């Protein structure tokens, strides 16, 4: 009996100790040597088969859209590179960064991802300790073709150390339903341009029993988008730099006027009922697609965009405009771009050269064209032929981009905590829990705390 | 040691306890100790932690969101008597075998086996502005009472409390039914013969008979209200509108996984532990004092 007990004890101990004794790799600071066994650039012998694990949130649904596009590219890549297998792992978009963080903390070279999809901007900057700098892989020719380096490189400087390659361009524009405008007695060929025209249009649409704007403010994203869509009117690019450095406050009238306009929309009843508890995706978008609202502040790529809306309400019924102007100025009709997805290579990746080859394959000229024609999203590789675009709204957006009517998405460069504070305070503002001054002060306080936390 | 029967028994006991103790140490004590240590550091979860002394706790005390979350948590604790009372009354009715008691016993328990995510999603749809609750109010001529239940800061937290009640009361009913089954029927019989009904019956017969069960369930609910409501908040409100339904555990999640502030999140976790410990200790003391 006693011998049996000892045997059981030792087996249990062995199992436990064996399970717990896996050495955990130390985190590597940015710029330090990586744990790779293969030197960057080293070719994989033809006899050796390698697997690149790619994590992203689009592959979760490989049957359509970006997921299908990526699946096809994976097949093409494997065909063109017989020694490389692509293992695409679709992760939940909602918990993506939590899962990624856990993988980075485990720092397992054989089980973790080699290539990861990230949102541009601070999401990339926050992950730098676990990413591999791409300086040695990005050639000048490659760099010229792709936009968005300012959102994937150190210090938001396009010439800084690059950490990821942008694949898509995302942006915020205002869509309108021409049929609803017509029903409200408005001219669909002349959408409102000034703020007063816009409020007037919302009133008229409301009078026919529909909502002016389809809003989903449950997560606070809609108000955040509004701030980003409107800030060009009052905040110049030098103001923006001062705001990011902390030299300009969020309590400055140039910022608070945006909150005032936001509150005005809420107070005037421009939103559909229940907007505060409506999720932006997909509910608010569906509200617009069902013709229950005249306007929708939407995206230019992936979802809630011209392709999705055009397919539902008819491309001929869909119009696109930039934010209604409450403060005329040289940049008033700009719209923000950024916040799309990019691919980066992890520090634990064993085959960084192959990983970069894969990323470059995804971002190639050929796939940029299919990204636009098949997915209906704007690629970061700007070599695509604008003549391919048939949809009137998409053509309008492409023309605006070609004419330089875009600017950076403010939120991409703000610390995550400040972005969260803007979303929460806008919710409080719209639900009557605070006023413009209180909201601006709270956002400033969050910005001060974030700065203090980062300087520690 | 093993030569004596007592020593052998002790060794056997130790051997049987060792795996459980080891698991407890590895899965509970070490992570808790690690979290406590990291509460005094600036750590993003990946790079090495840097000791910052009490800075995280000082920041916590100055954080208005933390105090809002604490207030909301305390509101939930104040709702615990309501959650107990509803379960208790329903358990008594089932115990007295009111018509349909078998059906109700099963029906009441059903929500307890549903995942909070399912319950949250269900009620998010039911409570929408154009959802069934508001439609029903309109149908019965109470259209003025329709609300954006989860989007209005004054109704969001009370609505959340009611949804949690719906989810949890069934388990309470089962716990109290088990307690009632252990009480000799003669006590209830004697009380009825003496004419005890309603409040008197509840206050002087049921509550004293079930004191231990009520205490157990009360402590459970208090701990649960601090540590297990994340899924409801995550699915139904995201802590909003604004911070109207923000709870400490949800703030902890945001700090750890949204803002990469693991050190601060560990400080929040430590504060949460102290709060739960303090409230439960107070609760146990109060109940013990009442008993004496």
C-alpha cells in the first residue's frame, strides 16, 4: 500500500513539476538581439519546410471579404513558395489584443504567431517590445508604394524605424441615403455642406418620421469618430502636434467647439431613439441600410462602407460627403484616414525574412488591385489603377485621397487611455451626465495622467 | 516517523494532501503573490517590471473612475438583501407546495444554468428602445414609461441589478429549498397551529431556521457581486454610458488589457481583494453579533 502511495505521489509530482518547469523566455527590450535561430535574410533550404503562423481578426471568417481575400493569397503564396506553409489563425476581433498580449507574454517561438495583424498607430507602438523592427527589410522602392508609414514607424515619423507594413487604408466619411433626403423634400444632388444646412436637413428628415443620423453610441465609438471627422475644422496640424505634446489642452476652445457641436446634435434630436445603447456594428449601420436614417458616419474600407451600403440600398441611392462645416477653413473639408490594419513580425519569429516576404506578397501591386476590386477596400499600396473603381462613392473617395483631402486620424496618435476618456466623456455629455467644460476637463486629466504614467 | 502508526497515518495524510496543496500553491498562492508584488511596480505585462513603491495605490486614490466603480459595487452589495429575499420567498412558496410548484422549481432554476453572456445578450435585445419591453409598455398604454433602459445613466445600473437578479435568484431558491428540507416539518407544523402567518412566519420561524444558509448565501452573493459580474457588464453596457455601470473588476480589465497597465491593474486587484475581504468580514461580524 505504502509503495503504491509513493508511486502515485511521484507520478503526480513529476506531472506537476514537468508542467510548470517550462522555461519562460525573458522579454526583450526594443532593439535588443532577438531569440531567432535563423539570421534575418537567411534563405530556408529547399528541403526544409517552414510554417509561418499568421494571426489576425479577419481570418475568423474566411468565407467573405478580407478573410476570403487573405485565404486566397495564402494559397497563392504557398504555391509560389513550396517550402513555406501559412497557418492563418483567425482570432476574435473583440478580444484580439488580450489574446495577443498573452501570446507575447508567453514568448513561445514554436507556438506563438510569426506575423500579426495590428491596427495602425498606438496599437503598434504599444506592442513594440514584442515586435521586430523592419528597417532591414523595407526597401526604398517598397516604401514609396505604400502609404501609412507615419502610423507604423517610431515617433509617428515616416522616416522612423518601421514596425509594421500597412495593408489597408481606413477613413471616416459621411454617407447619405438619397431616397430618404428626397422623401424629406431635400435635393439629393446637393447634400448639406454647412452645419446649419445639416441641422436643417436632420429636422426635415425627422419630420417624416425618420432619424437624421443613425448612431451607435453603446461603445462610444460614434462620438469618437465624430471628433475625428470634425477636428480638421478647428485644429491645424501644428495645433495637433501641440495637443499631442501637451502644450495645447483639450479644454482649448478649438477642441471644445467640437464637443459643443456633438452635444448640439444630441440635444436637437438628430439621432434615432435608443442611440446610446445601440452598438455601432452592425446595428447602427443596419438602421441606415434599412432607410430609417438619412446620414451615417461610416468607414471607407472593410465594413460599414460604400460597398456594403451600396449593395443594400443601391449604389445610385448612396451619396458620400465630408463632415458638415461649422468653422470654414483650408482643411475644413478634409476627412481622416488611418486606423486600418497592418502586418508586423514578432520578435519570436524564427524566419523573419520569409515572414516579411509573405507580408510584401500580401501588400503587392497585384493584391492591392484585388483588395479594391474584390473586397471593396482601399489598399495602402497606392499603385492600383483608379480607373478600376466603378462605384461612384468609392470613386469620389479615391479622388479626394488623390487630391490630398485627407489627414491623419487624431485617435491613432493619442494614448489609448485618452481615446477611452474621449469616448466615455462624450457618452456622458450626450446622456446629460456632464457639460462640455466638464467633459473637456476630464479628457485633459486623462491626458495628463497618461503623460505622467509614460514619463515614469 | 513512519515506524509508529501515528507517524504513518500522518505521512499518508500528507501524501494525499500534497497534490491538492501543490495545485493550490501553484495556481492560487503564487499568482496572488505575484499580483501583489506587481501592484508595487510599473509593468506592461511584457517588459521587466520596475518597482515604483506606492505610486500605483496613490494614483488609485486619485482616480475618479475607481471611486465611481467602488460606488457602483457598493450599490450592488446593497442589493444583496433584495436578491436573498426574492429567492427566499419563492423557496418558501415552493416548499409549501403551491399549485404548480414542481414546474416553478425547474423553471426558476433554468436561468442559473445559462451563461452570463447569453443572459446579457438576451436582455440587451429585450431592453432595446424598440425591444419587447418597450413594445409591451406601449401596448398596455404605458408608452410614457418606455426608456432606453441600458443607454440612460439613471436606469442602466438598476436595470443591470434586475437582470442579475433574474439570473441568480434560481440558484438561491435551490439553496434555500435545500435548507428548508433540513428543517424538521414539526417546527413549521407547530408554527402554523399557533397561527403564525405572513411576516411573523417569515421573521420568527423561517429566518431563524435558515440562518446559516442565509449567511452562506449572503456571503456568496457579496463576493460574487464584486468578482463575477464582468460578463454582464462587458456584454450589456461596457461600463457605460460614461461610467454609469463601471465596476472595479471591469476597470481592472480595461487597465490590464486595453491600456497595458498591468502594474496598476494589479493594484486595483489588490484593492478589490481588500474590499471584498473587508465587506465579508463586516458581514460575518454583523451576522454573528445578531446571533448572539
